[in-house]
C-alpha cells in the first residue's frame, strides 16, 4: 500500500505566482483533508472532502486559496496569487468511513517557500 | 481560539524512564482523542486513541489517560527509547457526525537521551 502521496515535496516560488499542490489519497478512503503547518499556528485544517464533495472549507485563509477533488483518486490545492506568508508545510491526509477507530493517514507533506 | 492546547513545547527524558506528555481541551463536545507522532520531513503518524467513554487505553509502551472532568489527557511512554524522539501532537474530534475533522494541539518535542 503506497499510502498518501503528495507532490511536489518541495516548492520554491516567487510572490504572485500560482502554486498547485497535489494529493493522491489511499485507495478506498472516503475522506480527504488538507492541513497547513506553521510555527505560529501549528497544524490547522484548511478544508476537507467526503466522497469528493467539499464539506468544510472554513479553515481556508482567504479567496486566494482553492481546493478541488475531481475524483476519488486526486485532489489539488491552489494558491493564486501566492504570498510570502503562505510559506508553510502543507499536508494531505485521508481516512476511511465513520467506523470506530478510523484514523487519518498523512502524506509526507509539501514544503512551500514563497519568496 | 485554541481548543486543544499542549502547554509544554518540549520535554527531555532519559532512556528507560517514563515520558508524560500532556494536553488540555476546552470544547466539551469533543468525544474522541488521538495522539500522533511526527518525525522531521515526514507526515504525522497515528499512535493511539481514546474514546470519551473510557478513561484509559493502552498499546504496548503507550498509554493514554483521559480525565473528562478536567478536560485533560496525557500520553505515557514507558520505557522511553531514543527512537521515540519526535514531535507529539494530540488531536480531538467529534465522532458520530459527518464532520470527521481533527483539531490539533501545537505539539510537544520529545527528546529521549541515551
């Protein structure tokens, strides 16, 4: 089992550029989550999907951020235009259904640096 | 509004001794709690969880205690090993709903010295 796959692992871009982060969840998982980790705010949930439908995007910082899940095997998080304060590690996680003991499995993260 | 708090940014322990990591929460609606471990350049990995109907859950060297009246949980690692050195996050959620979302604490850096 490959686990959650994220790409790229590292991204360096200049302010104003569009950034796209990609995630492939574990096959068969119904939920997909996007998190951001910063020194100041720790791990914070940005948005999550259930069966490809966005359920809660209240953590998305502003309109510059958008996320889609066109099918069960793929999601992307876009930042347009990017700003230096967006520099962080972005994690994708997936989970099965709502049974007892279901846990979220995290990908390795994308380290984003906006100059 | 930080609903899950880990007030100790770091903890240093000697190998073989007990490590105790603490976590407090404010939202009384939380009914499921988890601990994750994170190594550098990796994503968090699930360690152990506990439902609010229990006050203790044990898995090998790891035990989680829940005190609902105090809104406090702790993770005990006995005996501690150098490989346990990592960042530990506690997280809370509301099960039984379609939410499934986790609220994380800030993390505690555990260092276990040989």
